[in-house]
C-alpha cells in the first residue's frame, strides 16, 4: 500500500540523462513509496524498446539539426520531444500499480487547468478526439513505472520532419498524418504553461493518493548509478540495436500494436533460422523475447505457440497473432 509520496524534477534536457534517472528511481524505490518524476527533453526523438530506430526516425536529419535520438525501456511508439512538452513518470511497486489511478492523476491535473481529457484507445489521452498525451509502462523485479508525454506547445512542424510513422498505424487511427491526430493544450487554453502543469500535477498527485508530497533527495550512490546508466543509454548498441538483412519481411497491424517481422528460414523452409521483431507493442518484455524463443522453431502453429508460452511474460493473444503472421497464408 502506498503511504509516502515524493516528487523529483530532472536537472537537464538531455534525454539519455533523463531516461537514466528512471532506472535510478526504480532501483531505489522502497515499499510503500510512490514517486512522481517530471522532466523535459530538448529536440529529441524517443523510440520504444523494440523499435527499429532507422525505420521510425529520420536520424540523419535529426542529427544534422543538432537533435538527440533516445531509446526507452518501455514499449510503445516513437515520439518527438521539445521544450513545449512535459514528461511525467510515476514509479511504484508493482503491487500498487493501477493504470486507472495513475491516469486519474493526469486527467485531474488537466482538469485543474480548465480542460476535460479522456482516455482513448490503449494508451492515449485525448480532448475532442485529438491526442495530447501518450503513455507507456515498464515492469521489472517487482517494481513498475507509468510514463508519458504532455503536449503543451510542441512545434508540430517537427513531427513529420523527424518521425516516420507507419501507414498501417495512420490508417488504423483513421488519419492522414501524425499532425492531424495530436493537439497542444496551449491551443485550447493559452494560460497553460510548463510551470503551471508541473504545479497542477503535484496537486493532483497528492489529491488522488490522499497524501502529502515531499521532495525526493538523491544519495551519492544514486548519483553514481545514474552516471553509469546515462552512459549505457548513450551507446550506439542501445540506440540502434543489431539490425540484420534477412530474407523475408512482413508488416501487420493488430489491436496491441504494429509489427514488422524480418526473418530467414532453413534451406528446406521447415524452420526459423533467424528472426527480428520491430514493434510499438506495449508488452515490451515479452516481445523482446520472441526472436530468441522462435530461433530454430519448426514452422508449425503448435510448435510456435509452445515456444512462445515458455516466456514468463507470455501473452496468448500476441502469441497467436505472431504465429498467424509467421506462417504462410
């Protein structure tokens, strides 16, 4: 049960440093504690745990313009951040994790600023059908976090310049472009600023959990771990992954996300030789395991499902969709 609330703000606009602090806070969390972490990135594209950076982002253009590429631990899709966007992370023990309650903090904060938002789809908050906040989730070793964006005055012209959104995803949303499905809160209420939102989030955090909020102080050990995590988040191996050219490629859209599967088969086409999976699915841990589980697997539905069920994070619905996608029609 949550009985202590803490708030901490990031000390820079560097995405690798900011994402590393999530790992620090997750590690230092104690029973009964819940953290609200507020942070901003400057001129950044953040991709989900299992996405292909070069497919989701115009990386060369981003770097040419002095921007940053970052990869987070959670699943979900690629997003553009600038200083017109505020990021939040709520960190708690998994037994206290409650998406509806955590989402309630965000909705109440927005309502305090005179706007009425609503949850829409698997991980979006919208006003009049337009998205102003996207969310993702991460669970590890009995601890969890729920994080997301709050678009207040983002430069919308940057979205198509740096993001390469799958046509399958746009069609599923019933829109022509990523710009047409998002909105800035400041366009709806010009009085909304980043500082006003920070204050509103603190008050809503306290109100929803019915507890006072205290500032969180980091220890020297926290700061040492933070430095090492920041270095990992900056490494090309983490940002780009091991992208291979394989024989076959398929892309499909399911209710849980968009998936691109690249794979090669054995000489007799009876088993999977190599497989890569790129996806914005929110079940990041399970989806990351899929390529290893299916390597060497016979091209048989029962065998594929049996392999995928070996994961502790297995989702029967996702496993079934992956089997259907891999097998010939």
